[in-house]
C-alpha cells in the first residue's frame, strides 16, 4: 500500500506510520504533507480514497475534516470537487434510503463546516430540508404518518451532528441554529411517541403503568438540550481544527448544492388500521432504530459520563462494528482505541450486548459479536473478561423477564463463548438452580447452555468442566447414543419377527439394492402382513440407524432411500408418524433430532404442516416451558419455508433483469436484420433488395436465437412466479395452522379470558413460593474475576426459589415464543393478516394470545 494511503488509514492511531505518536496535530501535519505532494500528480486517486476513509472510519471524521481544511488552503478546486462529490453521494443516499451513509455524510459535512470548508448556512439549509420533510411526513392532512420512522430518522441525523459542530454553529449562525432547534421541538410536539412494544429486551418493560419511558428521539433531544446548556462542550469528540484555526480561516468556504428528500409513499387507497400497520412495518424495516439501550450495569459504572458522551461513544462503537464486520481483529483494535479521554469498558459491553440481543434482528450474524467479544477479552485481559462475566451474571439474575428470543440468543452466545475459553465458568455460583422447580427460567437456562456446550464438545468434557458443581450433572443431556428399537439388545421389547425385517432391510441397503427394489419388497412382503405402523417404524428406524454414524451418512441414506420413506409417508398423518419415529430414535440427542427433521423437510419427505402438527402433539406441548427441543424444530421449519420464499424472490429479481437484457438483445437483432433487408445492393449490375445472402443468413440466425432466448427467459420467469405464488399460498396455510394450534393450546391453559388480562397478573397466579427475582440486578463487579460480592458471601443463593407455578410458567413461555415468532416473520405474516384476523385473531381468541401476536407484529394497541 502507498505510504500516503497508510497515513490516511492510520491517522489518529498509535501506529508505526506515525512513529507511535498519539498527537493528533502531528498526525494531521504529517498526513497533510504527504497528500500535498501526492495531489500534484494523482489527485484522481486521492479523492475517492479519502472519501472512502471518511465513510468507513467515521470516528476519525474530525481529523479528516481538518485535513481537508488544510488542503483547501493549497488546492481549492480539489476540495470543491470533494464537496460536490459528497453532495452527489448524499443525494443518492437520500433517494435510496441508505441510513448509515446519510448519517455519516451529515457528520462529515459538519466537520467540513468546522474546518471552514463549508459555509455554516449551507449546513443549516441541509438541516432545514430534512426537518421540513419530517414535519410534512407526520402531518395528518398533508403527509403519511405511518412513515414516521423515516421522519424520526431525519431528525435524529440532525441532532446527532450537533456534538460534532454545535459549538461552531452556535458561534457563527446562532439565530439559524436556534431556528432549527425550535423546529425540532415543534416536530416533537406533533409526532407520535414511539413505543418499544414488541422490541423490548425485557417483558416487564411492556407491562404498562403510568410512567411512559422516553423513546430514542426524545432521549437524544434531552441529551442535546443538556449539551446546549453546558456550552456545547463534549469530551468524547476531538476538535483538532482548533489547533489550526489561524490557518483555516484563510480558506475559501464552499457552498453545498441543493438537496431534496424523496416523497413519502402515498397513503393506501382504503385507510384502515391494517393498511396503516403494513406501511408502518415497511417504514420501520427501511429506517430501523440503530440501537436500543440495554442497561446491564448499575449507573455507578458509567455515571462519570456526560449524557451526550454516552451517545457519542455508542456512535463510535456502532460505526466500528458496522464497517469492520469482516475484520474482527481490526474491529476489536479500533474499539479499544477510540478517541476519548475516559474508560468505557462497561459501556462497550452494554453496546455489544444490545446489538447481539437487538430485536427483531441483530445487524449482523450473532457469531460476529461472539468473535468480537472474544477478541476484546484477549485485547483487554485485565478488564474486559470481568466486565463480560458481570454482564452474564446481571442478565442471568433477570433471565425470567428476558424476551424469549433474547434468551435463546444469550444461550447460544454464552455456550459458544465458553467453548473458546476451555468451558471455564464458576458453575458453583449457579448450583442453587437445582433447588428450583424444573420450569424455573434460571434452571432451564443452565440446562440449555450445558446442552449446547455438549454439541460444541463432548459429554465427558462438559461433565469435567462442571466438577466444581458436580450436582449440575443432573442438568446435562443424556449421554446415550441412538435409541434403536430393533437392535436386539436387552430391554428392547420388539418381536424377533420385527428384528428380522430390520436385519433384512439392513442387508438390502448394504447390498446396494435400489430404492425401487426395496419399495417393491415392502409392498409385497412387509406391508400386507404387518400393517402401516410396524412397517413404517421398522423402515424408518433401520434407515436412521444405518445413517447414524455421521451427518454425511444421514445425508447419503436420505438421498438414496428417501423415496422409500416418501412412498410410505404419502400424507400428513403418516409424516407425523415419521417425525415421531425420528424423535424416538434420537430421543437422547436433540441436535440430531433437529438435523434429521430439517434434512427430511429439505428433501420434501415431510411438510412444514406435518412438523407443526408434531410440535403441538401432547408429549411436545408438555416440554414447551422446560426445553428448547420442540422450539428448535419449529424454528427450523418456519425458517426453511421463509428461506425458500426469499430465494425465489431473488431468482425472480435476477430473471427480470435477464428478461430486460434478452428483450434488448432481441430488439437489436431484429433491428439489424430489418436494416440489412431494407438495403439495396447490386447483384450482377442489377439492384436487389437486401445485403449479400451470407450476411443476411447470419443476421436471421442471430435474430432467431435472440428471440428464442427472450421466450426462454419469459418462460423461466413465469415458472418461478408460479412457484412463488404457490409458496406464498403454502406460507399462508402454514401460519394459519401455526396460530390456530397456538390459540387452541393457550386457551386450554390460560385463565379465563378477561380484557384486563396481563402477563403480570398471570405471574401473580403462581404458588406461594416467595422470592424477589429482581433483587440483585444492580450488582457490584469490582473484583478481578467479575464475581459479584453477593455471590461470594452467600454462594449465590439470593434467588433460590421461584414464585411462578408450572402452569403459569408454561403460559408465559409459550406466549413469549408466540411473540418471538410473530416478530421474526412479521414481513411474511403481514400480507396474510386479513385472513388471520378473520380466522384466528377473532374476538373469541384469548386477549393475551392476541396481545402477544400484536406485540410481535408491532400493531397499534388500539387494534386490540
């Protein structure tokens, strides 16, 4: 890499490029000198690289702004080009709705204003353009309030610029910035307060009450007001331009070209709560809230921070996570080296966990956050591991109130995290969970973490890891392997005849007989004598046993002999029996149960509807509150259905582009042929219509092939669209079946329907085991191992009882999964909402069930 590129990338870092100096002024001067020399002969290369650095290292924007300010003194035309390119990029970002680019470019414009490159009035015009668009959007008469998410985003972008340039704006254009702030206050008075219903980390946050929590925009506005009252002083934002102020004032300030915000989508032709809800959902998908704060630690850990400093550091951390998602080590290095003069380990942990658990989806795959946390523990060995341990303990203390989706993610993260640190954890602190009932969330959490650890290692290793709390072995999954009914060993109550059939089938498979031959053998010799139940059980169990050695063996068996199972299980009832046999065979291994069922669905041996029916069979219903086993199978089935639809949409989008290209090619070929045929040429002195025969023949051939290609693309597109239509119809049937089953099992167990029914009242129906589960979330994590003093003094038994009865916990867990599934697949559920409303979410449905669904879909409370 060129030295000037290295200098640009590493500016502000303590690196070899700058002789390990950390002085921003030295860095800027050194980099400026290198760039000034480079501009003389390769400005076309410098400009795009510089703007790329700005967009992908946004925590360094004040440094880049100052650097450009100095370049402005040397080469006004170059800097003018920077401003013009930024204006074009900003307009494109507004049109496409690229939230991250809009936000970062606005911060960049603010830094350019601080360095005298951009006129303050131009920045104010940008603010007022966005503010005007936001105000129109939420206007009931002129706008479309369902798109408030975009309006809020624009206002958040304006406010988030002020920590970087509020002081300069207040000094240079005080009246104009005051006008903007008054406009924002007016906007806040007419917008709707945004509820976090359905997206809260903790169920208790949604229990209602008289106190209305500030939403993100209201909270940021309050922080900006505090900042304004403090004279716009921000410790967490470097102000390197002040060191060069005497030079920068001599530079020419450029104007920023006009920008325009896209029109908001038109209101639906028939205004209804459902139509409003669909548009609101679309808006929130396109303009999502970037962070929801997860307050894990007591305020004493971050109380030294000014309100605005927390916001700024969160912005830094989220930007680094965003732009280094493919470079985990670089990500960790930048996260620990932010340009702030205070420690922020606790805030860093809260921010990462808030992203890992963010609802409805984390910005990146959870594995990314696992790796970042792991690298941060290695980068800060004396501080961060204790902070992470403290976070785990604090979340464990409040696990009963944690959203079910967040709980699942936390289990998966924690088990994976421990696998990277030799599975070391002070399990004796949590040994008290054995005194809790089997349905207590803390006990289930420990049980599920141990089960996931066994998947990542092996049973004996995990048993060894809990030696300091050996009693917890009771919560480990069974050690045994497959449960083959026809093995012939003691305890298997199967007739010799059935075992003989199994042995014959095994011999036929080992003899490489084809699926067709085996089907004929079953139809002629087995089915007529033994009937469906025994035949299905023997065949499925035997084939599973042959494929039990590894995942590859299983795939091979399903590929070669899946037709045998498909022939036996031709309808839904038989497919449910097939799934039951899989569950029975792998009853000691939840992972292989889930994998086998998932693969069978992939090979279309079983349908998603059959899986739903099996999940809601009596033996599985009884596990809803004590095991993730049935939920994992259900999640996989719905996810696979969703992925099929997503893949079809991608293929259709690609085919549509192909059709356009084919039509253009066919049109051009036809035009070339027509032009050739219309030409007059001389043949033996006589004028003849058309070019020479050889060329004409070639053009005809090209035109015919282009036409065939166009027709072929059209046929492919129609076929895929037909498949998509069918898949969407099947999806509707799936969700109808899923919600009908949920409604049925819940209404049987929930207390009598009442309009006043709440989750809190459900919890109060529990037995008389008294405890305060939320006694210790404000724990101390000062000791070097991150161990709370409370746990050290009494073995962690502050929460050794649980006051919710089994039936009530079953209801709470199941309602939690209803909400989680509704939220995760909201985009696929909304298109079918009218039918679901008519058939499932009726007045007869239990209000708590409807509330869970509506919360997951983020439907307005007045629709309840």
